[in-house]
């Protein structure tokens, strides 16, 4: 199985999800530390859509100024542009496998695509 995780090593949920992926025998896990390698706007839009979410549902409010900037009430294009400009606005972790994409919050959501 191949998996890609957009990971923040400072996030407990992201670390636990990564560990779960790495514990799968034969898994090839690609780790992208998205704070160091930010999302392209089209990629974050694709991940959000493939996870069945709207951009506002993938917006990280805790620990960011997203609410103060009015992003929760912004249109989808504005949210995606803000996420591409500042990857801290993206909730984490996203995981992509051959079976789909999930925003793994809570971490158990990853089981849906394993």
C-alpha cells in the first residue's frame, strides 16, 4: 500500500496517524511536512474535494488568526488561496491512499482508506 501524509511533527494527531501508517507491513509512506513544503492551491483544493469536504471544514482555527481574518465566512476560493499562502490554516493531517483521501481528525478516520 502507498500512502502520502501531509504531516506536522508538532501535532499529536499527525504523529499518531503517521505511526499507524508506518506500522502497516509493506506500506510505502511518503511524508510531506507541509509547513516546510507548502501546498499548491490546486493540490489542497483537490485533497479537500476528494475528502468530501468544503474548504471551511478543513480550515484550522485553533492557533491561527483565520477567524480574525474572517476566513470561516469567506468563499471557497478565498479560503483555498489563504491556505496556499499560509499552510498553518490547513487542518491536519490529510492522508491520501489508493482508496481515497481523508482529513484524519480524529486519527481513526485513516482506517477508512487503508
